[in-house]
């Protein structure tokens, strides 16, 4: 049996603190780390750290990440980066993260 995929789900939320707001979900096929960040720059730094130090092999970003935020995170790592898409995000007062952080 092969090792499970280690992946991360990074979501942007007001006051998100990646040191405090994180949790693992462990299944037979995937070990998923969900982590909150408060902005795009923090997400890019976190992604780099997770790949280098936690063995994360894939990253998915929440719908709060617009095209600019997704590009910033993808440029920071050498693993696949996917994104859930909302043009306007209900958790960010119905705007894209690009409007807030881009």
C-alpha cells in the first residue's frame, strides 16, 4: 500500500493565524492539513514552509483567493496548486480576495 497524499487546504479569513488555526484530517488515502491565513503574503510563506518542512505535495486554496492570490501562492512552491472559485466570496463581504489583498 502506498503512503497517503499529504495535502494542505489554505483558507483566508479575517484574523487567521496559521500557527493557531490549523487542523489535520487523516484518511487512508489523504492526510489533509487545513490552515487559516489572514492575507496572500502569509499564504505564500505558509505554502513554502509546508512544502519544505511538512512534506506537503499538493495545495488547494479557498474561494477567497482570486487570480492574483493563487498566482502568488503557486509561484512560491513547486507542487500543484488548485483553487476553489468564488468571484465574490460570502466570507469576505462578497468581494474577491484580489480586492482586499491583491
